[in-house]
C-alpha cells in the first residue's frame, strides 16, 4: 500500500497527474470527489474532470464524510483518489450556513473537528493505495480578511498532516512533478 499526496496550485495539473498515477497502477480506481456544483461554472468544472476519467472508474461524491468513504472503498486491489482536499476543507469550514464574525477569534464548526479526525484516521487505516490531491495555497500574499487567513492556516495544517502520513509527496507546477518526499512515481 502506498499513500501519495499531490500538491499544486489552481490549474497546475495536479489532478491530471494524480489520474495518470492511478491509471498506471493497473488497479480498480475509485474517485472520491469532494466538489459540489453550487453554480453553473462549478458544474462545468466538475463535468470537465468527469469527461477525462476512464468510464471504468467509479466516482463517489464525498463532500463531507470523506474519511468514512475512504474506509468504505479502500481495499488492496483498489487505488482511491481523493480530489480534492481543498474543496473538502471549504465544505467543512462553511458547513451548515456557518457565519463567521468579521473580527475576533474564528471558531470552527464542530463538524470540522469531527470530520478532520475521521479523515486522519482513515488515511492511516486505508487498505489500499491512496492518492490525495490538494491545493498549495500558502505561496502567495497573506490574505487581508480573517476568514481567508483562517482558511489558509487550516489548509496548510491539513497539507502538513497528510504529507506526514503519506510515503510520497509531490508538488506539481505546469504539469510537472517535483518530488518532495519518497521515491519517483
């Protein structure tokens, strides 16, 4: 069993790279998708991702209960792709209409803590190969708003936790992988 974290910026080629890893594995692929189509533009993005996947791959929508789905679908004969942790984190941080104050300490919803713990447990317990896709958003300027800064902080913490649990970690820019941890993919 190999766990791989694929990081990159928006439109860096990270999802396509993760899909190439999955296709090369020769295993049955389960695609855990965290995106939800809240508007036409996001629906088009989701359709674009779906269109390039082989029809034999199984897609499972997992916008919140990602850890549960990972444990449900992982097995030695499968490779599970999680795409992507960033949208999943957004789903948790802004779940159930959570409203954050403009100033002061931003309290995270209980659902966030519960699901984050479940995901971390699931990554260590999964029974087959795993490829996690996540955005690296900490390379730019510090955001001005408290909510945006909190999101950046939580994304960074999540990426660090996943990298610690994975045997391999890569950073993708312009479709090209840079190996951060582990062997060549």
